[in-house]
């Protein structure tokens, strides 16, 4: 299955705290261990009948277990799903693909079964057709911060970037950098307004981890000094650079994002160089950001 990434106005990161030691760096072996998060937009199981449930569940301890138990006792297997606990006064939501072991089980029977559980307060069902089942029940997609997002396959995004470079030459790299810079400024402003500079400083490793949480790459801080600003980030499996082949570094979107993010949060002008890049054959991408000296041109 193709790798995908989530595009949103969320966060890539940068912040401040004392300089990070080399012990924080992920080893090459560790970086290759995968723990994928599967987002199921559709399924295809030839010659099988199965269902997508979109359930609203009463907020109480054990409610998800109770519904799961009802399904299991009736021979209904859980294939894939996503659960979100509701805020105070609101039900939780569980979107789940299920397959009855009894091939003759109907959608009406499944609905009667599910709503018989006291913890279910709402239920939508969609049935597969000729083995294909697309989630047209839930919309829009949102990340945990509440922002709307979209899923795009990584190879599609790579193709978009490559076409930009082919069409505009070196100017394409500038366009890609400026797009990343704009996105970084947006997320930097949002984080700063929501959490404040002091909190972001203390949680620098968590902020950088958002790269991984959003599917952009596995990032770790190598070094950080707040004044004058210096920041080094190593990223394995960069969504931007994987699959690219070049004699030059190609991580212009992420490089621009880092600069925009840092400049918005800390109010300083910075420059960033990608010193290692997957596209050049390096095992990772590495970004080194430095605060500009006063009067230094961009």
C-alpha cells in the first residue's frame, strides 16, 4: 500500500531549550522500524460482504469494550477502525469496518444488533458492493487540533514537486521553498498563540515529533541554542525527498517550513541549509538553521 501524508495547517516544528546531546539521535537501525498508522479510506475484499459502521457511543468507562463484546458474541470481526472520545456532554465516535463470519448477515440485522447495546446512541451503516467499500459516511477529515486535513499519497506529492521543478527549473525550488515558508509561518503563529513561547521551549522534542505524527518524516533534534539561534534537525524518511534522485538537496518545502516556523515563534530572521539529503543518496536529510546577522541579506 502506498505511503500517504496528511496535509494541513498543522505543525512542523521548532522551539528552544538547552542544546540537545547526540544521545537523542535515532540510529539507522531504529529509523527503519515501522509502526504504521493505517487510515482506512476504503477496503476491497473480493467476493466478501462486509460493512462500515459509524457509531455514536455514550461516554462512560468501558463503553467501547461493551460494543466490541456485542459484535464478538455475534461472530462479527473488526477489520479496521478509529475511535475518538467525545468532549463533555457529547458522544464518542467510532468508525469501524466489520465483517460477519456469517456471510448471510444483513445490514438490517447488524443495525438491530448494534443499537440493542445501551451504549450506542447513533448508528450509520454502509455495505460493501462487489467487495468494494468506500468510506463516504464520514466527512470532513480532521486532525486532533480540530483543523480540517486531507490525505494525499506520497508518490502523488512527489510527482507534484518534481513537475514544478521540471516546469520552472531553479525557480521551481524557490516556489516550493516559499510554499513551505508560508505553511511554517501559519503553524508557528497558531502554536505561539495557543501555547506560548515558554511552553513550546520546554516541549521542543514534542513539537518536533509532530513531523512524524503528521507523516512528514521521523525527525530528531541534534542541536539547539536559542541565542543566537542555531538548530539542527535530522529527518529520516522525509516525505518530500523519498523517491527523488538529485545531485543537489531537494528538501526545499521542509527547509522553508522550518525557517517560517522559527521566525514566527522567536521573532528572528534565519537561514537554513540542507546539509544531507535522501535525494543525494544520504541515509537521511539534515537541516541546519542559523540566525541571520543584522544586515545580512536573504
